[in-house]
C-alpha cells in the first residue's frame, strides 16, 4: 500500500470507529428511513472531512518523528496535499447531503418531513452553539474551495499560494468550532464518540495555533551569516554560512529551509557540506526561477540567513551491498556532501557508482573536484552530456551492475527523469522500495 493511501485509509478507519461509538448507528436502526440515512450521511462525511483536516494540520508542523514515519518531509507534503484534496471532496459531499434534500423539498419533488428533531431536549445555549457553528462553516466551505483551487493550479504564482495557504489555520479553527458544536444535535457527549471527537478538535486546534503564530519548526531554527560566495558557472551560487548562535548538526544528503533578509519566505535547499563542522554550512544553489534569480542579485557577505532543519531521509542508509547514485544537474549537491565525508574517511565498505548527467562537457562540470572526490572515495564515476543526446537508461545501469537484486538507487534530479528511469527499471523487476529520492514540489 502506498504511504499516502495508508495514512488516509488509517485516518478514515479511526473515523469509522469514532462514528460507530456515536449515537448515529443506533438512531439509524431505530428509524431506518431516508431522512435518518441522510442525517447520518451528513454526520459521517463531516466527521471524515474533519479527521483528514486534523491530519493535514499536524503534517504541516514538520514534526521530525512524523516525517520519519512518512519517509521524509517531502513525502509528508504529498500526503498533506492528498489529505487536503480528500477532505475537500468529503466536505462537498457533506454540503450536498445537507443542501440537496432541502432544495428538493422547496421544489416540491419530495414531501417536507417536518421537524426531524425534538427541540425540547436541548437548552437555548446548545441550540445557539449549534446554529452558530452551522452558520460559520457554510462560509468556510466556499473559502476552502477557493484556497484548494489556488493550491492545485500551479500556474498561480507560488508566492500567492504561500500567502493564501496561511489562511488555512484560521479556516481550520472555525471548522473545529463547527465540529465541536455539531455533535450537540445528537448528544454525542453521552457516548465515547463525543470525547474522542473533542480529542481530535484539541489536537487540530493546537496545530492550528502553532501555525498561526508562525512557530512551525521554531526549535529547529539556527541563525547564520554569509561568509563566502562563489559563482562558478551557469547561474550556480556556492554559499558558505557560519552559525552565530548554536551549532547546526545534519547528515549528508539532508536539506534545510533558508530564509534570507530580502525574502522572508523559507525555501528548501539541499545541504552541500558533509557535517564534520557543525558551525559551517554550505549550500549550492542554481538559478531556476524568480526567487533564485533574485537571490543572485541580493545575497552578499555578512547577510543574515535563518536555517530551519535539517530534514529529509536521503541519507544513504541501505542494507544492500551496492548503491547507484544518479544526479541530474544541480542534483549533484547531496552527493558532494557524501563524497566529502567518504573522502575524509578514506574508505567505504560499499560498492558505489555515481552517474552524473549534465548539459556540459566533462571538463566543465560542477564542481571541478568531482572526479577527484570520487577517486579518493572509491566511487566509480560516469558522466553523460545530454546536449550530445547521452541519456541514462535502465539498460545502461543493468549493464554496469548486473542484477538489481542487491542494489539501492539514490536519485536527485528532475522529476520526469526519475519517472522515466523507474519505468525502465520495472522491466528488470527492480523493487521500487529501493529507489530513494527527495521530491521538492511544495504544491
């Protein structure tokens, strides 16, 4: 089962257990008619949507323990994205279940059933709380639809996505209020379900306040200053940072979020230093968009940079005896840090092949020391120039290593490149669980 499917399914199973402990199933058995079925459909879809919203809010905290179980922050973001989509779909069903029957009654298609609930069993306070929650959540529904559309359509600029995404904690808090008060309609607090739902509300609310007050990753932030800037070639920035408050510990292959003075939004970049010196950090950044283009113009020695991290599970840990490293362009960065570590150790117990695909001649690749690092580390080096139509294929890998049975592949490069390789590897019965990569898509 795919991680995304596993987490969403698990959340919905928990939702089903909570609903089973609620008054809903008993009410449906006592009144097995269409209107009661519709009532329970509304409760179940609402509870399911809210449970997924809680999971989405918790994932957004970038908690290391949870990230590890989701196989890295990048994979957690994928789960975050799909929990949001599934939650929105369930919200639509929830909204339709509430609205459509009323529309059918108003149009005369079905008979008005009259009052379905005996209001005498509720206090004025309970009625007021319930009605206020329903009023607020109807407006929330339309806001969520707009925010999800902005998040999914990548043609909408990233900075707009980031700013509108900050509204979600407020939206969640209002949805949590509705979730806490909606249960009053069927006296859920007379059953375990009501208290389990309040636990979900509490967890989600705490996560929302952490996000709202911009405390995500606060304990993992380190202040640094730019000490050296190099611009080797092709729009590449080689930046050296020095910590000013506390050391920054990381493993080779991990990445961090950088927040520069001229742009307060954090952006993820792979760490290029091997981690031997926790007071010095290196990043190699290629100009690939508006932010990196501006960075080239604004960055200067002495500038303050905030680092948040480290994150990522791309740390070259595998029980298999052979590793294949594949880098596309600036994707060489995590391999530089690992090569430096291996070179310092002067030995490696594993067989490693590095395949580096660029658009340049072998003599012009970055960094210039890459072949020397490979030689000192005992890593076999292969270079391909895509401008000469030299493209890496699964067949080439197979010819180099033979069977893939005891091989793990570590990939860092364009997403299309990865998909093409995986498709080719399938023909050799390669186990995709042994293919490691970081997906830096934040949407």
